[in-house]
C-alpha cells in the first residue's frame, strides 16, 4: 500500500494582522472624488403665526428637466449655460419699482411692520432684533427684498444624475454669487469672510437659498 504524504497546512495566524494593516493603509492614501455635490443650509423654523405662504405666479421661477435632459425655464427651452444668469436676474433685489415681470418686493422696514401685525393678530409676541442684528436691520431698513421669491425645480425620473447635479449647482451658484456681490458692496468682503451676524442677515433675509424641489415625475407611468 502506497504511503500518502500529508500536505503541510498554511499558517494563517498573521493574516488578520496583515489584512488590518492593508485596510488602514488604503484608508489613509485613498482620496474620494468630489467633483459634484449639493450644499444646502436648511432655513430656520418659521416664527410666523401662519406658515402657509401664498405665492403668486410672478414669484415662482419654474425649472423643469425632462427625461431627455432638456431644460425648460418658465416653459421656455434654455441652455444650461444660461441658467445661472437667469436665476440671478430672478432673485435680483434691484426691482424697486416692483415690475410685475419680477418677484414682488418689500422693504425690510415694511416686512417688520407686516410681521408685527401678523403677530398681533395671532396673539403672539413679535421678537424684535437685538444687538448686531438690530444694527443691520436699521441700516438696511429701506432695502428691498423678494420675500416670497422661490425657484421650483422639478425633474423627470429619467433625468440623468449628471444633469440633475449640474442644474442644482448652477442654481446654488447663482445665489452664492449674489450673496458675494452684496457682501463685497456693503461689507467689503465675500459672504464666507463676513461675520456670523452678517452671514445670517444676508443668507436668511436678503438672498436665502429659496429653491424648492418637487417630487420627480414619472412620465412613463400610465394614468
């Protein structure tokens, strides 16, 4: 009877340590691509008695992206390279004559009076700004703002992710550039370099990130 040679086993005692070291190595040296992304700051909770805001048609810029990645702005086809400037024109606060082609305007002082009346009607107390916030409110009391202006973004379920991100980034860039321009003109620095009170004032009152995203539409779904 032939002798069967026993195959020596492999010592795997150190494999766990080696695997762990390799894992740490790749975690340290690997870089994650970040070419696209969405940066959004959620608006603060509303202190208004009635949080339901009625928005007229002139206050809404409707942006639609079809399943074929066609971009429509207020029912007109548009090249995405023009979207940023179109959004900036929409949010621009220079409409002091209240042209009906642009969102309704109201001064900061008028808005404060409106909020006081709403609070009185609801039996609540209107919180007056204090400290640096009051200084800014007094300085810009005659500044026109577009309180109800909002961009309504809607895409089809067949819209490519790349196009979706491009549209989002163009809209966000429009607001960012308006904030920077306002801050450079009024405070001498870009939005990111302003202090916290200035950023809160500009970001929440003057140029909020007023972009509303509707649920994607599935046009292939039979009714």
